[in-house]
C-alpha cells in the first residue's frame, strides 16, 4: 500500500466521525417554539395540537418521555371520541418515542399497528406515511428486502395521487436506495432516474440532491467515472448554494471514495480533506 493511501485513512475516518457528531442542544429559539406548541396544545386539547408537539419532538429526536406524554393525550382523546385517526396517531408517536430511545423492536411493532389500522380504515395518507417511515428505517437497519416491501406498499397507494407527489418522490428514492444496497445497480438506476425527473419537475431541491448523490454512487459502482463525477458535482453545487455543509461533506467523502476506487490517491486525499473541512463547518 502506498504512503498516500495510508494517510488517506485518517481523513475518511475523521470525516465519518464528524458527520456522526450531534449538532448540539436545542437553541433558545427552538425551545421557545416548543413552549408555544405545548401552550397551544393545552388550549386546543385536540389531535392537531397534541400531534404538533409530537411531530416537533420526533423530527428533532429529542425528549422521548415528553413525546410519550403527548402521545398518551392522543390515546385518551381516542378513547373519548372513538376516532380512528387518533388511534393511528397514538401508535405513530409511541413508535417514534421507542425509536428515539433505541427500542427498535417496539418501534417497528407500534408503527405496524398504525399501518394495519390505517389499511383497515382506508386512510391513504397514513398508509403512505407509515409505509415510507418503516421502509426508510429498514434501509437504515440494513434489512433491504423488508424495506422494499413496505416502500412498495406506499408507492402503490401514492403513485397515481397528485396529493401524494412529495411522498412518492421520497418513496422512489428510498426504494432505489434499497436496490442499490442489495447490489441491484441496474434496477436502482431506473428508479433513481425517475425520482430525479420528478424532483426536478417539482423543484424539490432537497430530494434532488439525494437523487444526484445516489446517481453518483450508482455510476461509481458501474465504473462510469464520467457520469459519477457529473452527478456528484451537480449535487455539490446545490448543497453549496444552500450552505448545506453536512450533505456537502458527505458528498465530498463519496467523491474521495470514487477516486480511491480508481487508484487516484492524490485526488482522493484532497477530497477527503475537503470533506473534513465541511464537516467542521457544522460545529
């Protein structure tokens, strides 16, 4: 192994470590927003108010015990009103709290209960959102066959419904990702190209960045360096325009990997250093 390849390893390791660092505690503005949502929930005492608090905590992966308190408020509301939507959301937010606490077994079981109830009641919006979340989590856990099963379930409902266009783009992207992780690069390419087309048409920059980065990875695996770099560079341009340092750092790391695959060690090290530089901007 050449010295330059040896020296590249600390850059890649450090970059990975930095990307996993927590961003930090809630800022003062965010704490104020949570207080406002809690106050509104106390006044409104309805599903929308309680769910707003649950959604806020779930998105930030914080305070699972407080999340459970508001999920239980939804449960009590469900018992009083016999509302199917309330029961579904109770399971959804209880599931979210379990995942935040690291209890994936309960998280999956509760989200499946929400999905099953949504299917029996014909609540398509919940079917799509629950299927998307379960599929995404299975991808993260490396259970790609299960991921594809649930993502396809959501895609079947969302595909022909304009109101689910945003969700469908994400489902397509995650379905392609599962195929890519399984080594089915040709199929992954088909679905990612379709997702990119929809993201561009709807000016969905966040999902488009994902699509372009995924295409770069697919072409890297197909040893097509021209299209690989073209897609990575387009993704970087969008990231830098938005000052999205976290995703930019990740993409620079992917470029470093692509150059490493081609034995272009100097370029690999240069982009690994750039990944670290951008990762540090997150602190």
